[in-house]
C-alpha cells in the first residue's frame, strides 16, 4: 500500500481479526484455571487487553489527525458525542440491570460490594480501586481516561504532542521496571501492587498513538513500510508476539511486558501499511470479523457467560478447560450479537450526526 492509499483508507480490514484474537485471549483467561500449561501464554490471556490498547491508541488518533487535515481543527464536541454513543449506552444499561437485580436480591453475596464500588464504575475510575465486582471494567476505565485526556492534547498542544508521548511512555516504563515501587507503596499501600492504573496500561495506548503520528506523514510512512511492509511481516509479527508472550518468568513486568508491547506494535504496523498481506484471508474469515465487530459487547458480557457456563459444568461434574472456553465463547457471541443488533447498532446510527 502506498501512502496515498493509506491516507484514503477508511477501514483497516485486518484489525477486526486482531480484535477477535484479543477477546478470545481474554475469554480464555477468565474461563479456564491458571497453571499446569506447557506454554506461559496460556496463563497470560489478559495480555489481549494490551493489544486492544495498541489498536485504540492508533485508531482514535488516526481519525483525529485526518479530521484536522480535512477541517483545519479537531471538534472535541463531535468526538465526545461519537464516543458517548458507542461506549456509554450498553455499559450503563449493564450497570442499571445489575443495580436492579441487586435491589431485588439485596441478600446476594456480592450486593454490598457492588454498591460500594458502583460510584467508581459509574465514573469510569474503577482502575483506581481493587474491584471485586466487575473487576474487568478497569480496562474500560483506562480507555475512557485516555479519550478524555488525549484529544485535547492533540487539538491544543500540537507542537509538543510527541514530547508528551515520550514523557508518558517513559514514566510508565519507570513504573514497569519498578523504579517507583517504594514511593507507590507509600502512596497507595499494599494496593500499589494490584491497581491496574499502575500496571503500565498507558504504554501500549501511547505506542499506538505514536504509530498514528508517524504513519500520518509521507516520510514516516515510508520508513515504517520499508521495515514492516512486506507481505510476510504480519506472520513475523504474530510469531514475535507469541514469542514475547511465552518468555519465561512468573513476574512479567520489566522487559517481558515491554517486549509484548513492542511486538504488538510491530504487528499493528504490518497490518495497516498494506492490506494484501499473507494473513489477510485468515483475519477476514466471516466469524472472525464478526467477533471483532462485536468485541466491545463480548468484553462486557463474557464474565457473565463464564459464570453461567462454569455453574452448569459444575452441576454436570464436568471439568475441562477447552470445553469451558468453547461454551463460554459461544454463549458470549450469542449475547453480544443480540445486544449489537437490537441495542448498540440502532444507537450508533446517531453517530453520523457528529461526523466531522
């Protein structure tokens, strides 16, 4: 793909396939027991969230940069309207449904914890607490904070965007390599070891943002395409990601986590600088693309599918990780497809009113 083709392309055909792989990794992580696997990656399905972060940083900023080129500026009002219509309705509907359920059954075991943590979920700040109910929403909170903070940076601080990126990445890596462990422990107590906000979650987002900026210029595109633009590069990138996810160690902070983020970024670049790569056909299998399209709903609902499947399997005295994963995936797809068709998609049609 040439630079002009890249700039004109409105959709990157392979990224839904990557979303599908990422959500499947997350489902595996929550549906199966930890330990006893021959490869470390089977205990690290949570890294699928990191891939989501890389994609999000790249796509959001690519759209903002292209809008500024077309219109001379970035409309924050339109950006926040589009994000609100995509993210908020189904999320708050889920919170509303759970609130109603726990009000009807206040003696449920997790009711008190849910209401105690509800303000953090409502405000997208659950990555600042060690949540016991809806703990998976920490990643949604992280992305919402990125959406809130970064577009104004792109609009108002254009000359120093790249220095700001390097400062954020640098600080994130200092945390990743444990430089601030004692200070964080003094500030947050024992929670400093488990708070998701402190687990380098902003590095993959910032790497995606950095790629968006580099690819937005002819010179930057040419350099990255020369290194990452071969038809075989997505296969190489996928192999490197798998290798990084299988690096040995109980603690993946430091070089292991950074290696995962760098290889994921390489994979992303290889998938967007050209469409006719060797993984194109595999990543565009209809069911794979569909899972990518409904991946937000799958992320929201998969934990409830896990709970239902494991309960049924326990009643049937079944204990098999692969069966649990497959059944959870099928149930998650079913719930998410219904949500997408009859709830999310009708609301998203309103986004056209806020196209810039």
